C-alpha cells in the first residue's frame, strides 16, 4: 500500500527502516512535542517501533494504523491513528524529521492519510490532542479542515509534568 505525493510517499513500515527512523526521530524538539517519542531516540527504539507496526499490520481487528513518510527512499516521519473505532472515530498523531519542517510536507501527509482512513475504516471523526506549546502542529490540522473543540487543562502527563492541550477534530 503506497500513497504517492509530489514530495513524498506514505507507506507501511518495513524491516530496514530502523536506521532512518532513529536518525530523524532522535531530536529533542520532536520528543518535546510528542507523547511517546523519547529523547534520545535509539536504534533499539526504532527496532521496537517497526516490529510493533509489523505485528499490527497483520491483525484483522486493528486498533491502530501507522504510515511512514518516505522521502528519497528514507523514512523521515509518521502519520499514525490510534484508538480506532471502526465506523466511528480515531485519534491522529504525527511527527516529521526537522530537516523537512516548513516545506508543507506534514500538511499534505496528514491530508492524504486522513482521506485514506476515513474511507478504509469508514470513519465519521478524526480528532487530535495537541500540546498547547505546539502551535505549528495545531496549524497543520487547521489547514486540513480540523476545527477547535476545546482547550483541556492538564490533559496529558509527560515526564512528570501536566500539559494543556487543544482538542481539534475533523468530521465527515
């Protein structure tokens, strides 16, 4: 399964992606703005990530679905969907290697991935929780039609700190 865009491809993860993932995910700003990416991000972290996704791809009753963002045959980011309730809703999350920030790649990747999951999983709603300090991520979602549904105080706990979040959603 491949979704082709002008600047990148969205595809399933595969063995061999680990080195590129660890290269691009190993960034303090990416870790700061995502819930589950640690810093430093090691090759072992990437190996576990790829293995987890390969297992999830084989499941029939999927609760999560993740696509790799590939540029020049190298994985440099992710668009993922968690807590999938087929026929209803899912939560989106994403990251992109800093080298590619500001080029419109994330906005287009999110748009294409959402179109795919709306159709594939027959969804009515895709939502996101965005850390209040991550205005660039909030803007990506707004550009693809997400609307603000609220501001949640101390919604997420990360590294012993409680973080305020914007709640945004796109509905069919």
